[in-house]
């Protein structure tokens, strides 16, 4: 009699557990931490965020805000820094000493997963 009771209890427990698991899959709704961020947060973070590190360079307008000291709408070699400075000659397609938005957009990109 004791073995029979144990088997019935174990069977009821397993059925209940399976039922609970199937219900939680069907009715799962996003919690506050899973919900999409509001627009203001997304704009502040910029494109590509939420995927770990940002992929690719920042927008040209952001580069101008940070580096264009004389506010002429283009970047001189004396105004840039980091990898942009290292690759200045490659990006400055017409070799006039400035990077324009068009040159920045058409700049060669390093292969994915690899950095200079």
C-alpha cells in the first residue's frame, strides 16, 4: 500500500509540474525589465545599442559635435583623434586635408570582427 501511495503522489506531482510549465509558456508576458526602451532612451544610446558594443562608427553629426573645433562642418586632421586620425589619409578621398560627411560615409570599413 505504501508503494502505491508513493507512485500516485509522484505521478500527481509530475502532472502538476508539467501543467505549470505549459501554462507559463503560453501566458508569459514581458516584465518591465524585458519591455522595449522608450524612444528617449533609444535616442540617447544611439543606433545599434542593446547588442553589446556599438557596431561601426558613430554618425558623422556626432563626430562633428565632439571634434569640429572651428564648427565649419568638416573635420581637419588637427581636429580628429584615435582611429579616425590613424586612417585620415584613407578617408580623405580628395586629399584636401578635410573629411566631409560624404567622404566619411564612403570611407572604407574594416572587415567585421577585426579592428585596426
